[in-house]
């Protein structure tokens, strides 16, 4: 390509790009102009509004911004509710106007004597004024206009409703101001009542009960409490002229002997204080309050006071155990007089204390341990029970003990009887603590040795086996491993002969799957003559004649047979499974 053509191509590209950018800017301006034209308050930013004057059927309300807060200057001089004021500004500045028409006469739209007059003044000196009239019969919207304008349009009825509020709606009636978006910034919550004091402290993101005793609190419960009280508003104010629901003199008298002093401390902001007094006996008294020594006196009902009327049990941690499943080295399940003790061995596997040879189902133990350590307190019932037997806790019906691997600490849970009308909820208490609470206890925690024993009593590591002896039908067989093969010495023979490895593999697989239906020894039951009429005896040996597995099949019942292992434990096994094993052994040994 020649230099001239390159220059012309470059100029053409630059020109095209310039035209594209100009066209896009014009399109954006057109869109902005269209949006701005449809805006009810074009150019007015809610965050820049400094003054609001609102005139409606309740009178004239004047509001003024003071840094982050708002104050009402008329009809009274008092703190304003920031959320309510900002909601007004968002609704007005975010509204759109529709159905705009020219109008010479404003009377038919109710705009000659408007229902609402609104004036906004910004920090930039902008002034926005709005008049609102009647509701449109056809659109369901509201007629509005600007002063000195001959144009009428409609706006959402929600804007009108936002502006039809009375002065009390704008006054700060919240009992406690809480920044629910930064709950972790609060450091202390304190309740002082005539007969008790409760204090909670935020210790590095974890709430703790500090008074009346030191105990962990449930973070979720504390945060939910703060959210609830953040929504509590007083029903109104007590003034010099008040007589309902009480007089100013009576309110001041009640506040001189408060029933509650509530304090909420923040990490960086001044603490908030609420002093509450009570008026009148009965179930529905009147409460009066002052916040942060402000001159206004608020009044509200008992249902709002009840949100503050809580004790330390309300905030206590619902966790019962501090140990995690991996921390536990010993666990004891006690059900009445039945007791199951387990410990971890050097391999980290569970075994029965005092009977290391009994097989343990590791998954079952771990599942039950997780269920136990995952229990949560539902509700505190009695902080100082006079008679624990009322709750079935003297003595307890169940007792669970978990101990750390290094034996540094143990934790105990005692279970009593079920709650009336709720059998899954039981009374309980921690070991060494008298406080009674309720928990939801599942049936999986009703643990006996047989429920944790591995039912595969005949399973063994066939790779370690070097010899197997079998007594079947009164005849004795001896199998020995010879390299990768197995050989058998049959009755009356002097020489070992090879066996079918496929048949041997099927025998081993059946032995691995064979399981008991019931463990009589673990359940404490005795069986009379469990091995009479013996049909099978099998023992597998490892190196140095170490017994890997040993059992014999005895008395046959209609559906099951008794089986006794090498430790003289007696099981009940399905005949169908034993018959399969017997047929495979006959096929192998024939």
C-alpha cells in the first residue's frame, strides 16, 4: 500500500471513530434528557437536601439536616427520625411524572387548593417545590404540578402517602438507635433492674455474659435482640398538656424510680441510654422512658417493654459441648444401668474399653458422637431447681460423658424425662450445673454396646491369612496358603491338593458380608446351649498362628441360628446367610 493510501485510510478511520463517539454522546444526552424530563425532581440529589418544608392537613412541618442527623424545627423542636425523613426524600427524588398536559384551570385537579405543598432546599442553593391535588379516577395516580406552572401531570399515590404524615411520624420515637449493618461494632449491652443486673460484652467478635456470671453467649441470639430493639418505637410523647395515657407529673415520678436502665455502648460512638419507668398496676401497665437524657418523654406499652425484660439465660450459648468430635478420646453412653465405654486406640480407631477384641463399627460411633456434640439447648427451664426429680434428673435416665484425648477435660450431659405433650423434647442439665433446660434428643443416642458393635463378626483380612481350619459335617479340613494359591488337606488324605481360587474368593467375600442380627452377649442376655448340634467351625490364622477370626455355628432355629465366636460371644445369624456359606464351603472342599 502506498503512503498516500495509508494516510487516507488513517484519516477515514479517525473520522469514522469521531463520528461514532459524537453519535454515542448525543444518544447518551438524549437518554439523559428523556430520563431527566420524566423525573419528578430533576437535578435534585436526596443526599444534598438540607431543608424540607411540608404542608398538609396536619399543619406545617419543617425539617433541617444537622450533619448525619435530622431535626424537626416546627411544630416542635425535637430530633427527627432519620430513616423516615430519608424515605421521604428517596420517594420524591426517585419518582417519575406521567400523563403531562397543559391546563389553564387547576381547580378540576384539586391544585388550586393543594392537599400537599412540598419545598426542598439543597446545599447547592437549588429549590424544588411541588403541589399535589386530587387522585385521578382513571389512572389511580395523583395530580400534581409545580408552582406558577400551567402543566399538570400525575405521580404515584405512594409519593402522596409519604407526604401525608403528621409531625409525630417524623419525630424520633425509636427507643434505641441501632446500626443493624454493623452489629459487630457494639461492645457492651447492660440491663439494670431493681433486682438484677445483666451485662454482655463483645470479646473480639464473640459475645460473653459478664454479669451476673461469666459464660459464653450465643452471637446469633444477641444480634437478633439488637435487630428487634432497633425496630421498637414509642407510641407517643408525654407533654406538659398530656393527660392520656398519663400526665407529665406522673411520668416524671415513674422515671425517678426506674424499672430498667438500658445502655448500649459502641466502639467509636457515644453510648446510648434508655431509662424506663412504669405506671399503673395490672397486666397492661404504661411505660415511660427518656433516651440519652433528652428532654422528650416517650410512652409505650408492655409488649415493647417485654423485649428488654430478659435474663442471662436468654442469651446463653445454646451449645452444650466445647469439644469437637476429633478432640474426643473417650466417650461413655449410660442408659439406666447399661453402660458403653469406648476409647480411641493408637491408630485413632474406636474400641470398647475392657474388650479390645470386640469389633466396633467406626462409622456408627462417629455418627453418634457428632449427633451428641451437635445438640443445642432449646430453652432454659429452671435456673435453680428445688427438686431435680421433677425433671427426671435425680437420678438421670441418660448420661453422656466425653473426654479429650489428652484427658485435659471432660464434659457431661444428663438427660431426664420428656416434656409433657412433646416426647422428643427432654429435660437435661450439664454435669456439675444445676440449671435445667430442654433439648431435642434423637433415638440414635439410645446407645447400647450391640448398637455400636460391628455386625460383621466373620470378616478378616484375607491377605494376612496363611491357614484356615474348617470342621464341616463332622469332617476336618485344613487349608494352607502356598504362594498365590491355596491348598486343602481333606479327611483321609496325606497330601494337600489345590483348591479352586474362584470358589475360595466367593467364600471369603461371603465371610466378609456375614453379619449378626443380634448380639446376645452385648445385650447381657444368656443363651442356653447355643452351640449344640454344631454344623460348622471355622478358624483363620495369620503368621505365628495368630487367630484372625474364629466362630462356630450351633443350634438352628426356624429363621436363625446361634453363632459363637472365639471370645465366647453369642450371636444370632440368619439361616439364609449361613446356608449360602455352607453351600459354598461344600463346593470348595468337595
